[in-house]
């Protein structure tokens, strides 16, 4: 005498729904039926269900189990492949935990690369500046970003920088010209101290045009018209060695 569907599910520690699903997808052979029409499961069915449950607990998908040889009680190659996959997953999760630890220990924006040395400084920046740095981390080379990180370690102390950050979109021309003029010495000193921070495509897979377009797009989205005008004026001043 065999087991009913409910009994086989209870013996295997699973559910009626799971047993029926195994039938539907071809993982479990249909049992014989009694004269009254009820299914009658045997030991082979129990062994098969337990095998399926064990393999799914290990991490195999039902589609993977379907490709395995039913007669092989120890699918070595499949187990080795799963072991390698799990090892990669464990490594990824360990890296994620390390990164989470850094974020939890200090106010590091989650959108920044985990190895960005100036993460703390960036966290204190205005939102626009912080977002601009995030864009740079995606289009600049590693050496250039190290130069930026080094530059950003020092807090900004120039009061003109705050004037730029709070510049109203409708600031008059005189105000914009004054902010650009006052910013020039500070920015020129930064450029001299950190020449490697120049925005180029060096060390990237991108063209110089692509990098420039990405930077220009970020500036246009993040800063208001008056600030953009100040940046244009500032570039003209910096290109003139007499100023």
C-alpha cells in the first residue's frame, strides 16, 4: 500500500502544492492510481522528492535539477559548478559587508565608489557639488580621480566658494563678474597644487569628447544660470595668465 499525495508531502516535509508543481514541470513522475482514482506514491517518489528538496536547499534551481541525471546520486560536476557560484556569491557579499561597514562608520554617500578617499569631505558638500563628483567618478580615470580625492581632502575655506554656492539664479551681471573674479585666485592655486585633477579622458575607455559632454551635461543640470555664467567667466579668467 502506497501513500496519498498529502501523506507523501508530509513525509517529505513539503507541501501538496510543491508536489503538484513537481509533477507539472516534469520533475516527478506520476504515480499509479488506485481503483478509486487516488494517487498512490511509493518509496521511489519519496526519494525523488527528498532529492529535489535537498538540491534546492543547496541552491540549485528547479530548471537545473531537471537537467541532472536521475540515476546519478552524486552529480559531482553540478555540485562543483554550484560551489564555485556560491564562492563568488560569498565573496561579493563579503565585499558588500565591508562597504556597508565603511558607510555605517562615516557619512559616506552610498553612490560613491567604496575606495574613494575623500568620501567624508564629499558628504559635507552641497548636493550639487556632491552629485557632480559622483558623475566624475564615472567618467574620469583612476589617476585623475585620485588627484581629485587628494584635492577634496582639505575643507573649502575660501568664503567666495560659499558665495558661489548661494548665488541666486537671477544674480545681476556685476555680482556674477565679482564672484568669478574673486574665485579665480583660489581655483588657480588649486590647479597649481593638483595638476593631475585636470578633467581629461586619460586612463578611460571614453573619448575626450564623451567626457566633456558628460561633464557639461552634469554642470547644466546641477547649477543655476548665474552659477553657470560664473563658471564660464572663471574659465576665461583662468586662461588669461595676466589676470
